[in-house]
């Protein structure tokens, strides 16, 4: 079996004799068939093939297959964004009246999606600290709980989730563990190897890596036994009337049921599909993901060390610093590096944060992370603006927090830029 770096370059697309070396961009909404009968079989999910790019497109499928191979899954799909990936991953196995248990350390957009928009759909969410006791954790599951959701490394609070522990808790309650693995990428952590059942990504971040295109992905490990709790996951284990009574787990097995249902129902009905152009860009980005992640992590560790030794800095959060509360978890789950994002606070608080950011020359101010270009953000003023002071603290995002995303520029230039900006604070 090839190693992760080889998979980044080659997985998901194997050109045959005389075929294009690069994944072709199939810029077509629809596909031609010789007979109406043949097309009918596609619509009944009896044959596999392409008929309309809202559901599936060959370019998107090659890139999904690349991500699937990187994560070690059985099936995968692309979505138009990380937000739609998270929405689909949850909504594929729940409905009004159900409950989802989540880590409270989440990306602001995900928190809002769950806590506001999906609540309006009648789905209840409980947010629990990743540092909770076993008693709190096991006590939080309900009979109608359908999944546990968490981020491997939370954005922006950089808490490392004890994946094995939460997988065990989810499985002993008969539900899958869904992990957002956007920050470490499969280069640095493969949650499926630690017991995760579904892995989601915002490919907008490191996978694309050049802030070119918004996108998402869902990967199924293909291991969760939906039939063991068939009544809990009736959408997968009982007939789908919108497909003439087809049963997903019966027809597609544990390996294919989740992604097929997600494509056939949610993508069909909501239409949050990736474009072939976007998928191509993500596929191209992934070819260098292993090289870029190494430089992102090198630059982030250098920045974190520099900041933690500076007199004007109040605190630094980076899981690889020896005094970090997640250090042991990072050593376990992220032995080759975590991510390129560092958060910290200045002794001057909120005001100093704004001044520091204005003084940076190399790192630009942007609502983005995980980009080849270094960038910086004050979340309390941007992505987490909708959260109250209390919610900010609960989400691990105090109002003085500066999030800096280290790019892949030269390490010494980045250090100089940070030092110069600190001088003027
Ligand atoms: C950015 C991000 C998302 C949302 O992804 P979009 O592609 O912006 O929709 C979800 N989860 C995490 C951890 C993220 O960083």
C-alpha cells in the first residue's frame, strides 16, 4: 500500500493508456444515453452512472475518491462547502425530534448551523466540553441521540479531541462518531484509524490550500453497523419510498449506504454540489498537501515558540507547546504536527490585538485560515461576532484571542514580521 504522500499525488485518478495525465474537468450538467430504459435504471439506483451533475460528476468523484483514500474510508462525496458537508453528515441520519451530542469546541459557523438553523428544523443539540468527565459524557446521551460530533483540532480554540474516548462513548450508545478533520487534514491525523465513523472536511482550507475555492467533503469509514440499531437509523435500514422502496444498507452494504443515501436524497433535494472546476482545484491542491502541511506546521511551531517567549504576550495556545493542556493528546493523535494555526492574546487585550494586526506586513487580515499566505483574524470581531461574551468563553474563544494562520512562506520572514508588529504594540 502506498503511503500518505503518494496518495496525495496519485490516489483517486488513474489515467489509462492515452488518457489525460491530470483529472479532466467534465464541464457538463448532463450525460447522454442511448436508451430511455438505461436512464431509468440510473434513476432507480439500479445501475451506476452519471446523469446530472447535481447528483454526481466524474471530476468531483475522482477528487472525492482521493480524499476517501487519504482518510482510509469506504466511500466519499464532495459538497459545495464545509458547511453543507457538516449539515449533510448530520441530517443524513436524523430528523425532527432527534438529538445530536457535540463538543462545545467548534467552528463558529458550525455552532450557528447546529444551534440556530438546525434547531429550527426540530433537531436538538447538546454542546459538551471536550474536557468533560465520563459521568457527564455518558449522562448526556439520550434515547433519541443519533451521533456525537466534534473537531479533531477545534477552530479557532485549537483543542485536540480525544477521538478514541469519544468513539467509545458514541459506540457504547449505539451511535456513530462524526469528526470534522479540517485542521489536521489526513496528512496529520486519520480519525478513522482511531474509531471515527464519518469524517467531514472544509476543503476550503488546507486541501485547496491557496484560498481559491470553497468546498467540502464527507467520508464514510464504512464500518458503523446501522443494522445493529436499525430503528435508530431507519432512514438507512427501511425502505426509501422516494426510490421505490429501496433499502440503503441492503443494496449498498455498510460500505456504501451512508454516502449513497446522502447523494441520492440530500444532494438531490438540497443541491449543495461542488462544481467540476472547484473539484479540480481541490484535487490539484491535494497533490502538494503533504509538503505544504509540513511547512505550515514548521512555521506555526516557530511562531508559537517566539510568541510564548515574548514579554508583551499574555498567553499562547498551540497544542505542540509543552505547557499546553492538549499537549499529551497532540502527541498521541498528531505526532507529525498539528496544523498551521496559532492563537494568542496580548497583555494589552482587545485594543492591542487590533494594533498588532494592523502592523503586520507579511500576514494579511482575512477571514480565512489554512492558506499558503499567512493571515490573521480577531474572531470576537469577525467569525464569532454573533456569540455573547459567555458563549465566547464556552467556545474557548476569549475576546482578546488573535488567530494567526501561518502560511508556507520562509520561516525567518514570518518571525521578523511578528516581532516587528509586537514592537509597535
Ligand atoms: C471553515 C470551516 C468549516 C466551514 O467550511 P466552509 O468551507 O467555509 O463552509 C467547517 N469546519 C471547520 C473546522 C472549518 O474550519
